C-alpha cells in the first residue's frame, strides 16, 4: 500500500460517523453471551430435567447465567433448543 493510500484510508475512516454506544456495548458483550448460550444448550442436551426447566422459562435460564433476556436472545435460544 502506498503512503497516499494509507492517508486516504485514514481520511475516509475519519469521515465516518461515530458508532452508536449501543453497538459498542453489544460487540463487547457478544462473546460472553455466546459462551453462556452455548453452555445452556450443551447442558440441556445432556440433562432432560434442566432442558424442561429451560424450555419452561427461557428468561429465567438466561438471567441465571447473567445474560439479559432480550427478545432476539430468547428467540435465538428457543431456535437452538428446538434443533
């Protein structure tokens, strides 16, 4: 990459609008949430009683592992448990 290209890229990046704080927070929380969702699904696959409790109250299961039970997260977990 030539010096001109690097400078042009820097200017173009600088011209972009500031990323909304919610996006930054979501990006920071996503790896943790994925790990916790994976742990719920894995445990549900091994333990029928746990699976029944999770299916009965997905929101409580998410809160138990420290994940906010938003509508998209609950829907994602529901889809994964149906597989």
